[in-house]
């Protein structure tokens, strides 16, 4: 988005304007057009912040619609087919974005919606596969390790995108879409098809000892004849998790989609540096999430704190900590190094939330954790529609420090409000509706969680 938008059409960046509304630009003494033409290669479009907000949020229009159906399809078709089909469709659509951009923003929005529909089914597929393979005692750690792939992917993807967008031999920013489309296609052919197996029963090289270990540590569950939808949807602890999940995703997705724009328009980082710095906070977040899960498990095994107290402590660090960092960013003005460090600290602290609200699904409802996660995940990802649009409307009058401060104040308020709601009403105790009434006549099936999305991503 940073490379595709023609920012020189907005206003000339002279020193007086920058001193009142923008941070000082180190390239002020140069001709603005020359600088931009050197850094931003490929066709540019006069998309104002509102249009940019619609483009960035359009992915989630489709994404939220296929979360719940994705789990149902996995049960019928298997994780391999659903995951492979979703990724294949999404990476094919990437090829059409450069051409669609030349036709108009509405065409890009349409493709982004289709990509959201395709990718919405992939996260249930990942978790479905984990439920088939991971022993119950290792599921949290395995899920955390797999979840680290997304922020680590950002670590490589963002800098590469910045480099490709500034190299004329590949045509600038369009090469980014072509590269990652082909990369995902190669991944499907070389990794997914020959290596992934649906269940341990189908793996030709799994030893008898490994197979026995996996099966021995997977507790069977009974099928639920009637899901207690009314009890789930009227449960206050359930809504505490919904609110916390929404607050986490609102800020996370705002940072993911709009942080590169802030670094470019306000702090004036070039594309290469922008890509690297935009990815760095997510690496720290993934690392802290893994560390927090180990600390939470240690506290739980020591019996020093109740499970509810552990969840509330981790969630409070994960939501209140970044809120304080955002207030410090607002007060930092134009101190670029300090701001980047505070963003890194904010997402590092945010990693603790995964051992807070995220783990509460299983705590309060062992047998319906997949369903509860499907509900909270669908609602929380609606924030992916709201946050980019809010940023677009606020910055429509200008990409200024004052307008971005309003964006951060709103995000801070969301963090605090959602964190308080969870701290007051959440419970990690098994809820009255949280377990299926066992029926010995019903065949037991492996415990599976169908609906989950790792928020270190998209």
C-alpha cells in the first residue's frame, strides 16, 4: 500500500508544514518527486486514506464469514484438502491484484474479499490437523510453535517487499504479489502434498512407539447431541473472552495493516527500513507468547495461583501493558528510535494475552472449546474491518502527528476497556454448560478443536 499510493498528490512537504503537522523529513531539502520516484517504483494511484482503509479492511469481510464453516468442512473433507484449497485459491488471486489496481480500487477490494473467504478456512484446518496429531499435554506448546511461523514470515516478507518495491528490474511493487504467489504455490507442491498426512494412521513412516504415544495421550470425548447455544451465548464469562479477544485483535490488526503507513508518512522511513521495522515487533510478540505460556504452565503446576488468577494476570499484562506504551508513543512526538522501541515493547507485552483470554476457552469449556473459539474468533475479526476504516477516516484530513495521536488514543481506550471487562467477569473454571453429558453408548472420538485463528497473523 505504501508503494502503490501517490503521496505527492496530497500536499507539498515544505518545512513550515512539516514543523506544524508532521515530523521533520530528512529529505526535505530534496525534490519530493525525485525522492518518491526513486523509492516507490511501479504505477501509483491517488487513493485517499478512506479508500486505503476500505482496501485494507476488505479482506476481513470475507474472512469472518468462513471461520465457522471451515471447521465443518474439515470434519467432512479433511484438513489437507481444506488448507491446500484455501491457500491455492488465495495465492492465485494475488496474481490479479496488480492488474485489478489499474482498473480501480473497487476491483482490488473485490479480490481482497475473495482472498478473505479463501483464507478464513485455513486456520480451522491447521487446528484440525493439530487435534489429530498433538497429544493433549503438548497441544499448547505445539500450537505456539506453529503460531510463531506467521510473525517470522512477516520478518522475511516485509523487508523483501520493501526491496522488491524499490528495484526497477522487477517492475517495483507488482513483483511482490508475483513472488509470494509463486512461493506459496511451490510450498503447496513441495511440502503440503508429499509431507502432510491427515492422521497418524495414514503416515507410512511413523513408528509404533510414536503412534502409541499419540493415541495414549488423546482423551476421547463423547459427541454432543445438542450444543447448548443459549447457555453459551448468555454466559458472562464467555462474553468476557469475546470482549478480550476483540480488544486484542482490534489493536493487533490495526498495527499489522497501518503501521507501515505510519512509519512511512509520519517517521519518513524508506521502504527497506520500513519493512524491517514493521516486522520486528511481531518477532518479539511471538517470542514473548512462547515464554508466557511456559511461565503460566509453571505457575499452574506450582498451585501458587488459581487458574483464573493466572489467566487474568497474563491477560492484564497483554492488554494494559501495550496501552501504556501507546500513551508513551503519543508523548514521544517525533523521536523515531524511541517510538520504534515502544512499539516493540507493546507487542512484546501483548504476547502474554495468548496465555490469558486465548487459553480460557479450554479452561471454561473443555468439550466446547472449538465452538467457543469459533464464536469469539468470528466476532473479534470484525475488528479487522473497523480498525483500518477508522484510521482512514481520521487521517483523511491529513497524515499528521495529531491525527495519528487520535488513532492511538482510540486503540488505547479499546485495550483498557476490554482488559477491564475481562479482569472483572472472566472465569477459568469449568462452566455448567462446558462439558458434554457422557453417553457410554455413543462411540468416543478424538478430542478436536475445529475453530481457531492464530492472531499473530494476518
